[in-house]
């Protein structure tokens, strides 16, 4: 219908709920300057998203996942999600699969750096961008890529930002998210949560799976990725802007999270 909102070849019949309008088993959608929905949505197809340029946050359930440049995220069928990004440009390739192999990998969310072979496969798959019909090569090629995903996955768990279910901890996370460039005072955070220091540390680790110090490190590195994307600052400037006293300290912390050294975008 003319008034239907079409996203990635699927038709939105009600707010956030998409009905599959694709005939092919796998559908490729490549788009520059991606526009983000402002609300959660879901569809029956499994989704593989490759971030070719920029970065994107995926809000899924109680967690937020960061997919930086040259990373992919796998989203299972019927999983509600929402995307946001402050990047100037976000170029994405999305591949939607109707069916997947019986493997545990495909039933969970995964974020990982795309190895060279997967990037080459995704770039080759662009030739089928938004084609409504599937030929034999496309079927065989995308099926081979799909079957290889569990072997390509070298997941970085720190690209997941935990959101605690305990409402007392939300102001603590908000405080750290806002004041990440400063070393926090544990007594101040305990006062914000209206808890003792010991209870705060225990419950925060229990709710998020990480310590507050690790949460602070994670937020700093995620903010640095956003600043790198702007192409406006040197790495030394970015290190200071996110709370590190020196470039070596920032580089070491970045490597601990991203498993690669920070590099300015060309």
C-alpha cells in the first residue's frame, strides 16, 4: 500500500511490527546515510547488520550494543530492537534471512569484528542489493555465508552496555555516563543510590556482571569511538576528553576493550 512504511523490504502494518513482504530466502539491503527508527520494532526474519562506516547503537531488551565500523551484529527472529547513532554518516548492509541452521549461535545476539573474509563476502553481496528475485548464485552464496557466521564470530562482550533492572542503580549509571571524564567518588555514588558503599558494589556487579570501574572504562571507550568518528580531534585530545591523563593510558585501555589500537579515520 502506498502509505505503508517499508523498511528493508518489509512492510510496517502497525507501529514497530513488520510483515515480511520478501519472496527470497535471503534479502540484501545496502544503504548509505542510514535513517534510524525512533521506536522498537520487530520482524520474523533473522537480521545480520554490517556497519561499513560510522557506528550504531542497538537497543535490545535490557542491553545496548555498540556496533562500530567494520563490525557486525546478529539479531534473532522476532527480537525487538531500536537503533540510534550520532555519527555523521552511517553506511549499513543488512541481510535478512527467512530460515537459519539449527545452531545455538542463531538464537542469540552477537556483536563481533568482521574478519577480512566476511567483509569481502558482504561487499560481494552488494550486487544483489534490493533485488526482489533470487538467482542460484545468490542462494548458494548467502547460504554459505550464513553457515559460516558461527565460525567467524569472535565476540567482544564489552561492546554490550548492561542496563541494570534495579531502579536504584539507574541514577548511578546516568551519573557515570555524564561524568565519565572524571574519576568518580564511590561515596558520592553510594549516596546517589541511597545504599552503603559495600551494598552498591555488590548489587552493581550482581545486576550488570561488571564492576563500576569496568563500567566507567567501557563508557569512556565507547565515547572515544564516537569522537574518533567525528574526525575533529587527535588521539591525544580524545584521550584527555574521555578522562585519560595520557595517550599511552588511553591506548592501553582501548586495546583491552576493542582488542585493537585506536586509529583515526581517514
